[in-house]
């Protein structure tokens, strides 16, 4: 007999668009931002005749190019696995169709769960989470409908809602949940960066469709990258359109150092799919704390 989660998955996989095949673009793709020696180091790859080539660029915190695009012939050594794994997951609420958010810690093979002071929700899927000593913050998606209660909609195009929740890890103050918007997705995974904590707030970079019909008709303006900040105390949300060519078919990486944020993603040079892609970068000065 199928369990309820299995039935939900079956419903979601039948939604139009989910079952379509996905193709990665040619060219430079999959950027990953790291902080090295106080600068932003961006690794990315290309695929040539079945071979994966590794590349790198280095920027100063404010975005000055220090080391142009160059081949990496020696694979970067892998970082040692962290002694403790901390992430946000969902946990079924007994006797309910809703789930609660919990902070899980895995240390020495032992897993502990800390319920977060957030309201239970239906059919949430945690995308990315980050934690500090005081706060945890995470993105999650909501399909905006219940496949059991609205079977007709489950076979039609649907909107994925990108949500963000944050909670203090000490005390009993209720957490905050805000709607960021309707993100671009690869299948049902949102095109969004992991949250970054800087200047006493959370930051998330993500991709969405342009807001006007005229922009959506232009393949070079159809998609836009958004930088969102969330104040964990007030729940205040601020969005900023990040300059640069954008596309839905990418991962988004972001790190902080020296009072700046660096965001990197890939976009096809003519807006096509799958197309030929290049790496796009943006640098944002953080507000004074």
C-alpha cells in the first residue's frame, strides 16, 4: 500500500513541466563561490567532448578582477567533512497532514532534533538552510495547493512559492516566515542560493521571471536575478534587482567577505535553452551594522 508521502510525490511528479527532460547548457556553468585569502574565488566548469574542464576566477571583495578566467589542472583538495552536520528538515506532525520544521544535528552518528518555533505547514520542501550560533534561516517551497483537495490543479501549470523562515536558536520567541516570490525552478527545485548571514540579516539570491510582459518577450530580459535581505527580528524584507544577464537554468552561489557579497550564476548568452552559457557575477556592498 502506498503511504501518504508516496502519493504526494506521485501527484507532484505528474504535474505538467515536472516530467520534462532537463538539459544543461554548453559553455561555462555551475559556478561556486568560495572565500580564499580574503578574496572571492569562483570555480566553474565546461564540458568539451564529454570531458569536464575546471576553471577559476578571483575577485577582490569589491569586485575587482584579480585573476582572470584560467584553467585549473590540479583538482582542489576536498574540504574535510564537518564534525557536526546541522540542517533544517521537516517532521510529520502526528495526526495531521501538516509538518513541522526541526533543526537536526548529526554528531558522531547520533542525530538530535530541535523543534523550531514556527507554525506547521502543508507540503513544504526545505531547499537550503544555514545556521549561526544565534539564528537559523532556510528557504523552502510551497506549491500553493493541496494535491488531495485540489486534484484538478495538480494536472495543470502551477506556481511554486519561495518562502523563507528564520528562528532564534535560544529562547522561546516565535520565528518569522516571509514570502520571497515565485522563483524559477529546475523541475521543482528553486533557482536560489543558500542563505548567507551578514550585517545582522539574512541574504538570499534567486531568479524569477521579469515582471512586465514586454520584458518577458525579450529573451535577454525574460529572467532576472534578485537579491533579498530579511531582518530576523522584524521580518522586514527588501528586494533588489541585480544587474546582469540571467536565466532559470542555473545554480546560484553566494558568499560574503570584507563587507561585501559576491553572487555568481550562469546564463546563456542569447537567452536560449539550453544554449551556450557564461558566468555572471555581481558584488553588493553590505550596509553598516
